[in-house]
């Protein structure tokens, strides 16, 4: 840290992303990426001719990408906003709909970036604890008079709320924006997109990073009524008009139009999730019912941090969070069936060698 950094920034604790080690080959089950490659149409869309065109700026309106997304979701292009990762969409939304006098309400156990952005943007955080079993009580979000963000399914728990419960939150907060972060919705939860035309205060945010195998392309999108989207564009055109690069625009449109490939991959991940969950249960783990591409699990045989370390030494990365409430837990991304077989075998070995026997 230099002596020039402002005290505000010096006091900020930035987000810690999951490890992306470049040294050796791990089985990577720590950042919820897809184990499958992007649609083959993505490689076809990115030709040498398109690489040559990188000398030109990208389309600031992202017209073809927005047409592809709007077509898939039954919306108008003016109801969709592209982001450089859904992180950017969420950041734009916080910039647009929160400030010093309009706090952001969110759960104690949820996506860590919400709190980090509140710090960066001087937005007061209203943290609402989840229940003992990590479920979210929707009534705690009624009539808050604050902007709300809910990850649905939530991370790192994987638990999802039914659409009808989110609808009640929308109804009980007509004067405030409710952001529903649907990063994992394609793995079995109910999307709030069908509510967009009924609730002008609803903003749904989705991403290409998990279910569409394009984490490295950095592409997300927000969906909501045209006025909300215009507000987000005000932020975008005040910060970074060319926020999506040319190759990612092409990749995103091609991927969105390959529905069959997308559905097949999501189904494969959900199958592997069911298998993994059953195997973990057989090893004595407690798991939460997951609607996402990961499983949140704990065992009485050892603390979460030790399991994480032991797996890492054996070449498998999972995610462990230091927060006291979830220190016993690890979050395991669903990989290929073969990766999960190795993960289960390795976990079994670790428990046999190091675990405390059950009482
Ligand atoms: C992964 C994730 C995101 C951000 O993903 P991007 O790669 O920026 O699109 C947003 N919200 C949640 C809950 C996530 O897990």
C-alpha cells in the first residue's frame, strides 16, 4: 500500500477470489466454473477475421448480443443490459440504486462481493442473518425501504427460494429495487424473469460464467423493465461505454443461440450433483439440498479448513470460507463424473487416515 492511497480505500477489505493456481494441475472444484467447454459455436464465431477487427472498438450498444439474449428470455433488447461479468451488472445496479442514504440489504451468508462493493461505494450495509439452517426468511425483507439483493440460489449454500416467495418480497417493497442474482438459476431453481413485466422494481442478473462455460470471457446480463435498464446504461456510459469486448460479444451471442448444448450441460451437472450428494451422505457428510452447480457440505470427522488443506495436498481444490458461521463447511463445485469419482475416493482416504471416528 502506498502512502498516496486514500484512507477510505486503505480501510477496505477487497474480495478474495478462489485460487486460480498456474503452477500445477489440480482438479478444480473451487470456483464454480463449468467442467465442460463452451458451445462449439463459440470457436466458430471467433475467426481470424474477427481477431483482425480487434483494432476497432466493440459495439457500445451490444445490439446482436442483446437480440440473442432477449430472444431466449422473451424480452425486448431494451430490457437487457450486458456486463463485463455479472459482477459488473451488480456493481452498476448498486451504483444506480443505492447511496449513502439508501442502504443495501442482504444476507449474512451470501456472495462476498455485495459487502465489498458497499464499502467501495460508501453504501451502508443492512445485513440480515439467515436462519439456523441457512434458509432465508422472506418476511424479514418485507417493507424495508432499502434496496435488496438476494442471490437465488444462494452462494455458498446452494439453497433456493421459490419464485412465489420472491414475488412477495417484490410486492412488499414497491418503492425499492429488488435485485435477484441468478448466477446459478440454470441448475434447477425457479427464475424470476417471468415476473419482469409485472414488477417495475425487479432486476434479475444472470451470468455466462457458470452454466454457459464462459467464465474467462467475462459476460453477464441484467434483465428488468426498460426504465431500470436505462438507469444501468447511465452508469455504463459514465464509466466504460465499450464494456464488452468484440470477441466476447461474438462468443456470447453464439453461445446463447445454442440452447440444446446449454440444456445438455446443465442436465449433466445436475446428474453428477445427485450422484455426489449421495456419495457424500454415505461418507457421513451433512449436505444442504443444492439447486446450484456446487454442494455445501460438512463432516463431524474434521473441520472444514483441514479437509480443504488435505484435499489440496492431494491435488483437489475446494472452497473453504473463514467466516465463523460456515467455518465447518466446504463448498464443492460439481466437475465431470470422473473428477467427482476421484474427489469422493480421495475424501474417503482422508477421512480414514485423519478423521476423528464418530462417537
Ligand atoms: C459467480 C457469481 C457471480 C459473478 O460472476 P461473473 O463471473 O462476474 O459473471 C455473481 N454472483 C454470484 C452469487 C456468483 O456466485
